[in-house]
C-alpha cells in the first residue's frame, strides 16, 4: 500500500500548482425507511442501511479563473427538475454557467426513489409519496451545498490522469434479435477501462480521486432492502481508507447493457468494489499524464423522437392486466387529454475538457456501451470519459443496433420510465451529432 502511494507522489511533489481544486462530500442517506429504487419486484420500503450514501463534488479552477464542478451521487438517477434547479442556483450565487456543472448518478439499485424518475414503476401510498417528496427537497439543497462547499475549499492543486482495468462487467443482452433477454453474453461489447483523475495538493498528496466504470450498479438485486452504494460504494470506501485525507468520487459510464458478474450477494458487491479499487490504485501507481491547460465546457439540449403512436394504442394498453402498462397508459392518456401527447423528450449532451487531459462527455439517460465505444473510435487521439446517467435520467438510450435487436433496453424499459414507446432509429445519429457539436466547441475535432 505504501509503495503505490510513494510511487505516485514522486513526480507530483516537485510540480508547481497548475490549478486550484476543492472537494466536498455530504451524507444523503434517507433519514426514514423510504422505498428503494430500481427493481419493480420490491414490495416494501428499505429496512436499514448497509452503507451510507453520499453526494460528492470536485471543483476545479484554471489559471484564467474558469471553474468546473463535477458532482457525483450514490443514487439510481437524478431528474432534470433537480439538476436544473441546483445548476441555476450555482449560476446565480457563484457565477458558474450551466455547461460547467455536471451531475452524475452511480445508478445504485439500493438507493432511494428520487422523484420523478421511473414514475410508473411504483404504486405508493400518499404517506410514502410525501416522504419521497420531502427527500427530493432535502436532496436538492444538499446537492447545492456540496457543490458550493467544494468551490469554497479550493486550494493550489495538480491533476494527473491515468487508466486501469477491471473485468467484472459483462454484457447482459443475450439471445438473437427479436428475442433478446437479460442474461450473460460473454461475446457482447464491453469496455473494461477504468479512468482515474487524481487531484494532489502542494504537498504532493492526493486529496481527490475521481474514477469511473462501465457497469450497472446492480450486484445487490431486488431481494436486498438495505441502503448502499453497491460495488461503487464499496470501491469508494476502500479507496478513502487506503488514501487518508482523500475523497473518492465515482462516475458511472455507459453501462446500461452491462451487469456485474457474479451478482446477488453482498460478498460479490464487496469483491467487485475491491477489484475496482485495486485497479484505481494500480493506475495511481503508474506514471499517468500530468494535466495542464485551460478548462472548457459546452452543453446543449436536443430532442429525441419517439416512434409514432395514437390515443387508441394507450386505450388498449389501459385494459392490460400488467399494472405497469396501465400506469404508463394513464400517463399517456392524460397527455393526450391535455392536447400535448408525448412525441419527444429533451436530452442533455455536455463536454468538459480538462486542458490536455481527458474530456468528460456527459450524456443523459441509461446509455448502452455502443455509444462509449463509438465516441472513443471517433476521437482516437483524445482521452474521452463518456459518462451516462448524467444531468437527467429519463429512460434507457439504445443504439440503432440495440433498437433493431429489441429487448429490455430498447422497448419494455420504456414502460417503467413512463415513456410512450421506443425511440426512432435516428436517436443514435442525433446524439452522436450533438456530441460532435459540443466536442468542437471545447476544441476537439
């Protein structure tokens, strides 16, 4: 343990500070036993806490005074009604424009329901709804507080970027097109890269470690009823224990069609967390790349189109024996009644360039790994960290390949998200076109 730390510190201690940076964390574990999110099979609220949940923020400022803030959360997802409100307050009180703040959720399935995500998955009592609404208000305040705290604690710092590898993620889309099921597909596309960004102080010691991985945070399956961050939570805790004085922050990447393997036990979650933490430590022990230069950011919202539908489609669905389909049908019929049937959804695309280091491409929704692989292929000379589950989680985001194959990520998941149905096949071209636009604005061609 001491060896890897000393190896990492040697090249950093002699460097003059290139940036200013600050980090902060806040406990966001619900004070009450509210409903857990992510699995429709659950039939009762949480029973307690295995591991505290946190929101964390890393604020960075370059020599020109340009600042960015990266906010991570141990949650299934954050809706834009929350992230936009926090971003607006940060802009008003700290002068940081929307493009320079990214919110990422680890997608743990042992975190609380966050309104209004997965709106048709739950049939909750008015009492539980009130508790969840109160939690959302408290969470909104905590997200602002942690970002503001990181901004208020900035000090001279250097950044270093490195990459590791972890192998526990596996593609979960199994079977031929037209009959794809959730399972284990050892031949499916994956990305086992572990990006690692470390902030060190003037003493050369790490005080923030930001890392990511491309995998659903679902080792703990629907029979588990304790709050926890799953494998990502265990990895963060282990890194913080091994690196005194440092805060570890996790960003999930495009893991919508990736599952941890094996699953379903606390022992597996701890093992995956350990493997991920070991990968981060190994990356930190290597030379890595010293990050230098100005911070740049770009953000835009596009519209993703749904396949055509009619009122009659949902009138038929409202007679279904599937309660989730009935819930979705009611929501869609209300939209028709109001004269505004749901034809599209807003979709955020963001790029934050850290000097000569990595570019964080932040995409909304549960993004399949195809996007991550294609973006890497498009920018082979640039280290790109493509993070899904960012700024808004409105649905799964399938590629054209996944749409044509069908299955959960393309079709049935839309029921639980309260969306009218699958996207049109231009979804991939629209998103990748927007990625090219924001990348160009931050100087990457």
